[in-house]
C-alpha cells in the first residue's frame, strides 16, 4: 500500500501545474468534507455551548454589578446614618425622645424598596443591663417573636457583630417578609457606658428582582454570600443545584463579596444541536459539488498570479523593495498579494524608522556633548589657572596674607569642581558646596549682600545636573544687584510631589518686566537653545546662560523638568528649578 501511494504521488508531481493544483485541491477538499462529518457534531455543540456560556456570563456580570452598586449604596447610607453625621450620637443619647424614631422612620421611608425594617437596640451597661429597642411607628412587632432568639442579637452580646449576617428568615415586625433575607448590623460598644446596635433588614426582593429577567426554566440562578450561604435561588425547591445536569458559570461581586452562580440546562443546548442535524446530509452533498467546481476554477486562476508573485519575490531578493503586486481579484491570491505589499511597506517603514531613531539618538548625544562643551568653555581656562591659584595660595600663606589665601583657595576649589569631577549628574549637596565656594569669592567683592542657604540639608542626596545652580547665581550678581541698597540672595528647596522636587534661587534685585518673564518662560517651554542676536546685552555674555542650563536639564531628564522664572515677593526674580528625585544612570 505504501509503495502504491508513493507511485501515485510521484506521477502526480510530474504532471502540469494546473493538474497538480486541481487534483490536490479536490483530494484535500474531499478529505476535509468527510472529516467534517465526524467532527461537525462535536464542534457545533462546543460552539453553541461557548456562546451560551458567554452570553450568560455577560448577563450575570451586569446583573451582579447592578446589585452590588445597590447594596453598596444602602451600606454607605447606613454607615452615614450611624457614623458620619450627628445622627449616631442623637440616636444613642435620646432613648426616650421622638427624634431617634423620626430619623429611623425617615431612613426606612427613603429606602423603602431596599429596606424592610430598621431599628436600634441600646443596652445600658450601668443600669442593670436594661435594653431599649427603638423603631419607627410604622413597624408593628409580631407577638411571640423575641429578638433575643435572633443570631444578630447573640453576636451583639458577644460584641462581634458583622456587617453582613447569614441569610435568615428571622423577622421581628409584621412588615418583614418571611422569605430569606440578610441583616446589616453596625455596633458601637462601651460608648459612655452603653452598647448600641443599628440593625437593618434588607428587602429580599432586591435579590430576586436583580435576576428576575434572567432566571428561566433553562437558566437557574443562585446567589451566595461571601461565606457560601444561599441568599437567593431560582431552583423550584430552593435547595440548590444538581450540577450533573447543568453547565455552571459564576461571577463575584467586588464590594459585597457575594457570588452569582448561573446553571444552564445541558438538555436545552442538545436540543439546538439536534435541529441542525436534519440538514447535515444535504449540506454535505452541496459542499462536495461546489468543491469540484471551485477546485477547477481555482486551478485556472492560481497559475498566473502565482507566477507573477514569484517573479516579484525574486526582485525583492536582490534588494528592490519598490515592487508591488497588483490583482483584480479578492480571493486568497489577492489577499496574499496585499499582504505581500503590506509586508514590503512595513519593511520599508521599519528601515526608515530605525534610521530616524538612530539619527535622533546621534543628534541627542551631540547636543549633550555640545552643551557640556559650552559649559566647560564658559569657565576660565582650567588647568593652568587651577595650578596658578595653588601657587598663589602657598605664597599667601608664606607671606601671612589670609585674605589672599582664602580667595585663591576658594577659586581653586571652584575650578577643581569643574576639572576633577567628570560626572554629568551629582548630588544636590555637592552642587551646593560648589555654589558656596562661588559665593565665598563673590562676598569678597560684595560683602554687604545677605546670603541665606538654610534648610537644604534634607534634599542633599537628590540628583541634579552638574553646573546648574552656579550659573543662575552668577546671573543674579551680574544683572540683579545694580545700585547701592541692601540686597539678599536666598537658596531653598521644596517637595513638589512624590517623584519631584524644586530648588529656588530668589533675590530682591533689579527685577524683570512681566513681559520679559513671560517671554523667558515661553522659551523654556519651547526648548530654545539661544537668545536672538538683537536681544543680547552689549559686551560678552557672562555665565553659561539660563537657556543652556535649562537645555542640559531637559537633555538629561526629559520634558517636565527645567527652569521657570517668577517675580519674587520683594520685586526681584525667583528662578524655580524642577528636578526628579531619582536620577539617571550614566
């Protein structure tokens, strides 16, 4: 048998392309059709079952969601009545007055569709354990029923009252129904020598009404509380389900913890499948005839488009990505051709995208390097000046000139920070030390300017781009302190949120026009890197510049960080530097 099959396949492979396609499609189609006869029944039943389960699942999810919202609203209003207003104190404190009765009556009337009864039990621990039951006048107690036999009362005595009671048929008033319901209980214990329990009996209809439109003879519903007790059941005897005859799906209510279980009768699904079995033989015969005809047509239509597609693939192999397949048909070959075109378009787009990303990465690295180079170039020639200042310091010490020694040492420390620290990012405490060195130098020239840097210690370990604060302080000395009067410069920091902090440089100097502050903030937001030529101040530009500082911060940490200008309360300028609390490695 094996040899016979081998010979047949070998002869088929030597036939024309048209013949091979026709025979192959016909054989495969016949095998598929006859295989379908064996698997169709199981497959269709599975699909029907899955669709029915999905439909029921969505229905009980929505019904459970609505019920959960209704229960949550009732519980929240009960808690508000008892805890979050003056009602609770009035209810407990006025055991003999009419106000508690009126409040309970108003509450029951407001939520009459959800609440059957609401009453308050107060136990005076200092008066022989005397108990007072407060309820509105619209409730009449049923003779012979003692609340002391109810489970909620026993929990109250044990001071273990839960919000949700077990499902029960216990009732105390004529207005209470006898069907299964749930008590909501909220207790206050040892409050000025009294124990109090507010008890609300829910209307059992809110559970049945929630699933009234879903429950049917072929779809039965059970609602269980968080502990597994049945609150509502649409089974005729109310005793629960026999899962051997049903398919089960369930949904859990997020707030109350209740669980909705739906049971679909398997027999109902089987009946639907049997209805389809009648037409199966006719469908199979029609499919076989259509298969023969389609096999012949496909064999004709597939030959030419496949040859054309193969030619295009050969062009793609040699690197031509501009070729495209065109076909007037919308069959599988047409779909294959469109996917082929889409693949080429996506491939071209991915190549362009990778190229753009690489170029943006290179440009960003170049901007970072240019910014750091500009920062370094705006400092005085480093190594030679650093060594010269060290020599001056030694000579000042030898010749007993402390002011010269302090100045030279401060300047040496100032340039050591620039030269010896190659890191782009430092801790705020390190940057503050650099600013302190700069201010020490400036105070030799401006001794009457008051400096305030208190309160920065809690922020010392937060990250900051190197050479951020000193250029801003330098701008204050250059532009703000003009004229003869008392000046101050204040540096402080504040928390912005859990991920961000801000450093402030505030002065009481010459200040800026409101339009100028707005213009600068607009430049910060737009990411401009330079000041227009016509707006520059005459003479060489001192410091690195605010735009340079802002640009380096954004290159390091991204948008959302950087500089902002504001008018200070004394008429000067406040520079706000927004930074992340977590730095960026590298």
